[in-house]
């Protein structure tokens, strides 16, 4: 799974898990505990899928046990699970917040499904067939975060959910294109086969080095940036549905994503072999644009 600190958590004090704009000073104090519980649940799953030297089979087994423990929350078996689980520091606080806020467990389970898929596909050096398949992955790896946050904020109308999904999917895609230079050597393939074929590209020729950058590849990467921008712009009006600090945090998240796309566009495909980060000047631009939304 991609995760280190990215545009999604630029204003946050907690980092590493890329789709988590949480626990910053803008977050409402009453929601910091449930948001932190969700964050640590996702962060730990990310580590199970991605950190250390375990083989894929071991990672999947741990994720499956993690998912089984999740299903015990709110059930008659919860107390026993909390006594035996390998992750009491995760499921103890999460159990409190699931009960207090009615957090939907299927959304948490979707995250684990995506982590498990990432382990499986990386081990097999598998590719995404088309954009629809990649977006289905985003539906489970990214969109649940936004929906969980909206649940806590009490904003659950259909329009808000659609806009949230668009923002979260855009952030996930931006993270993919930002991290190409790191993911390709690790056999993580997020460029869909159908898009490569349409641009006359062969996957084996795509390597994280300057000599691999061709006009066809530049065209593909530009197209992928435009898709992510379209999604972000579609979701951006959600900022006006969220009150106070929450709306301001989301403005920064949206502008962080758009600023990263500006930087990726300026790279003209060089993100294939060079990872970029947002700096202080970018943060100033984000803040200015957030004020104008």
C-alpha cells in the first residue's frame, strides 16, 4: 500500500498514512479520539501489509486475523477478543469509538480488503487491467476514510458521499503518480494495462529512469493527472457542506491535492524517476487558494 506522508495530510500532525487528514489543530476536539482510533487502525493494517521482512503469505495471514478481530467488535465475543488479540492497543480504543459513534464496520473491513489485495498483487507482480479495476481498489483503499469522517461529522447525504468519494479517490491516484519512482522497483504496478496499450506503451519498457521517458509516456502521465484533477474538482464543493474547522481542513486537503497535480504537470513525466514533495512555498499557495474557495 502506498502511504508515507503526502498531500492528504499536509496540515496534519499525524502522518504516514496518506489518506488521513486527521488530528491536526483544525480537527474538532470532540472528534480527535474517534479519528485517532480510526487512523491507528488503518496505520497498523498498512504496516502489516507493507513494513518489515515478512513474506506475502505471512502478511495476508496477519491481515486476515486483524479482520477477524475487527468483526468481533460490538459482538458477544468482543471481550474475549480484546483479551487474546495481538493488537489490544488498537482494538481497545476502537471498540470504545465504534460503540460511542456507531462507526460502520463494513467501511473498516473495506480498508483491510484493499490492503490484502495490495499484498497479493505485489507478490504476484500483477497489473490492473483497466482504470475501472484500479478505481475499485480506490473504492476500498481510500473512499472509506472519507465516509467514516463524514459519519463522525454527521454529514451523510448522498451528494456529500459522492463528493467525498471523488476527493478520496483523487488523493489515492495522486499518491500513485507521485510515487511511481518508488513503486515500480517494488513491483507495484498502478498504471492500467488498457491505458498503456492505448498509448502504444509496453509495461516492461517503463522503468524509473530518465531514458524511459518518451512522448507516449508523457502523454499517458498527463492524462492520468487530468483524470485525478477532474475527480478532485468534482468533489471540492464538499467543503461548503462541512462547518467550521472541518471545512477549513478539507479546503487544505483539496488544495494540497491540486497543488501536487500542478507540480506533477510541471514535471512533464519526470515523476517516473523523481519523487517530489510539497514545500513551504507550496503550503503558502495552498493556504491562499483555500481562502478563495
